[in-house]
C-alpha cells in the first residue's frame, strides 16, 4: 500500500521531481552554416517497445527504464541489438516467469534489416529490466551480457551465439534496484570485473504518493524516499565466477542514487577509476588507490557538484578528450531546469566548463537521459546527442504522452563549443517520445555512427546517420590477447594540426552499451602522421607516418612481445602491424 506524501510544489529535486519549465521561451539557437538540413533518418526496424506496465499507480521504476546494447553476439562483424524489457512489475519481482514480456535480441541482417532471435539464443530474461552491460567475462572472445533489474540482476554467458543464464553460478545476482553497469579490468589482471549501480532501496510496499505542480498525482523524487543505495562491485576470479568485493574495496562507504556509470583512468596513474552519476545527490568519483581499494573524491576533484555548488539530477554520462590535451573529460546530463555538466580534466582536478562550451543555455529545456559524445559528421570534432523525456507530466504536452520530448543534437567545433542543430532529425521523427537509453555504433558499416534509442511505451527507433559522407574517417578495433576489445586502451591519431585521443569504451550513455570500435573522423585530411595505441598497462604501440587506411577499419592486436613486468607507461617493443579489414557491409544471407 502506498504511503501518501503531500507535495504542493516540487522544485529542483532530482530526475524524479522535475520542476515546471521556465516561463521564458528558450533563446533561438542557429545551426552552424555547414550543418545539413537533417543529420539522421528515423527507422523503426524493431518490433519492440519498453513496456512500463504503468496502470496509474506511478510506481517509480515505470519512469526510469529501459536499456539497449549494441553487441556482435555471433561474430559476423556487424552490430546486433539487444533491448531490455520492463512489463509487469509485480509479476517480474515475485515470479519472473509470470511476466508476459521479455528482453529481445535482434540479429542484424544488413541494411537495417533485423530478425528477432530471442528464443533461439536464450536471451529472453523476463525480469523487470533496467539496463545492460556487455563484456567478455570468460575471455573466450564471445561478448556476454549483464542485465540490471528491479530485483535480481541476470548474467547471460555467450557460448558461440547461445546464451546461458549463469547468474547463480557466477554469483552476480544482486537483488537491489539496478540501473547502469560497466565491465572493466579493475585490477589489471587480464579479466573483466563488474560494477553496477543501484538506484534506491525501494519496494512496492514503500512506494509513496506524490503530486506534481499541476496538482495531479505523479512520479516521486528520489529525495522523497531518503533511501540511497549501495552500488555493487564484483571481482572476476578468473575461473568463470565472481566474488562480491564491494566491502573489501571500500566501494560500500558511500550510498547514492546511481543511474549512470563509466570507468576510465582519469587520474593518469594507470589504474581505472569510476564515475557515478547520482540523481539529486553529489556524483561519485571513485579513484583507485592502486592497492585494490577505491576512495571517493568527487568533491575534492571538482566533479561532484556543478560550478554553483548544486547537486543535479545525474542520469547519462560519457567520457572523451574534447580539448585534445590527451586526457579524458566528463559529461553528465540532467533534468529540465538544469543544464548538462561538462567537466574538463586538468590532471589533479576537474573544471566545470559547461557555460564556456555553450551547453548550459541550450540543454536545460529538456530532461536528458541517454547521451553520447560522437563525431556524427566525421569532421574531427565531437558532437553531442541526447535522448530526452520528462519524468513529470507537462501541462503543454503536444502528444498523448505527457512525458514525451524531442531529442537533442548539438554540433561540436574546433573552439570546444556545442551548438544546437534545430532540424537534425528528419520529418519522420516529428513525433516526440519519452526516450531513455541511447546506444551508438555504425550499424550499416558505412563509416557513420548511428543511434538506437529505447523509448518508454513507444517503439524503439534507429537513427540512420545521413550526414554528408565526404569527410574522411578511421575505425580501429583494439584487441587484447584474449581476442576481445581492450577496454581501457587509448587511441591517438596525429594529424598535421592536432592529436586526437579516443578511448576504447563500451559503457556510457544511460543503461546502455555501445560499439567498442574507436571511430575517428578526420574531416578533409587525406593522411595522418602517426597512430598510437596505449594499453591499460601502459605499453604503447606506434606506427609512424601511418597512411594505412582512410574510410576503412583495421584491427590492432597486442605487441609481439611486451616487457616481462607490465610496468605502467613502459613502451612495448616490436609492435605488430595492424591487420586491415575492409569497410564493407555484410553480404546477403
């Protein structure tokens, strides 16, 4: 039974307590003169919608999910799509088999033709799902799936294209309310560990009744509950099982309302750190101590609050090098009335650059969830895509869905600024949706990054990138000794006028997993001067004067020999040349 909490007016109280939109209309924002009339074309190739199960009770999980992963599950070198499903909340929590809805896997048959292979692959988990992470947990070269749920999480091991539920076997079935998750090699021992956020300590019995500024019942703010949760860390034991090492590592020492998570070495000490976007609470920056433990340094690193000292409603996150200084910066998106937060990495601390990038004014008029720094037009500068949707009903909703909003696309430039592109989507996306997860990758192998978006109670969509193809690009698969993407590596591409640095990364966005191939647009350049890969252990492979491939894709494997002790920042010897792979679409079946 719900407990009633009377709220006459909700101000800025996290993604579950959205303030009323400001009365003033947003300032008109012009696209750069080089922007095309449309950047993406909308497709609906999937018979899928994330079903919230909403019946008027306003149970909080209904407004949060769901997730999507881009995964080449069958090793045929194109991206398949895995959607996380919600459904009947009570049935999924009490007896997952009774939930009439399940997660769905769609095999990519080329040119945006997708076939539902859920039953034959064993991927139809029936719990009330939130998000998903992809990683090779047993180093067999096949990507596996970790699903976060309201209730027990699920681990699906990929055995040559067939998935097996190994949750109990691996010991990874955290029973909380999971959100985003990330696979990363926390201890640099060669296998992938797992970190998963938990949103709230919540049950249907503790559900509150809350009201929006219009006077009607609506979804609550997490601040109403005063029940932040402990996130969970699983250490990979290397034998197909994991151990819950949350307490041993110190990651239990701060509770939060975690929604987004990403991992990278932001401190430059050779060990991966963790950044957690909390909803209505200070964000967490878990810095690795190098001894198997982490310490939370969000405040003293300058990325827990914005530059006005405000804890925002953190949802989606991403990390990349937006200023070409060789280290990785951060972005966190938030809700209506709050802008995104862009934190520039200055080594020992972060600086809030949101206003100086032009993002503060342009993003605060929508509630953003999934996001990505991606170079959509291959000009060499990262753009920003954001999937939007309210968490509180709007009085001026233009559709039957009072939470629906248009998505955002902002074009980046050489000044480090982002400008809203007002007509980025073609006319088929005129109908706004309540969007959540967004995943990024090249789904038709044409050298342009596409976007898959999971929508609440509306069809999932695929945004085909149709920007002008005349710019050049390079696509790089960085592979480790086990044949899987070497998550945590960095790729440096040196051009005559700058050096571009991009991470090998699957996690990011919101409850999503992205393509791990490093995609670098280089604009009109017809050659690049050098290509380097910096491995997580610090070894560096460099190919000088590398005019290998433009507008194509190649694979970089580990060095032929590496130092016997993988000392951080040690250079590798005798690097192995990258093997080329043609950038072509998949043949007809």
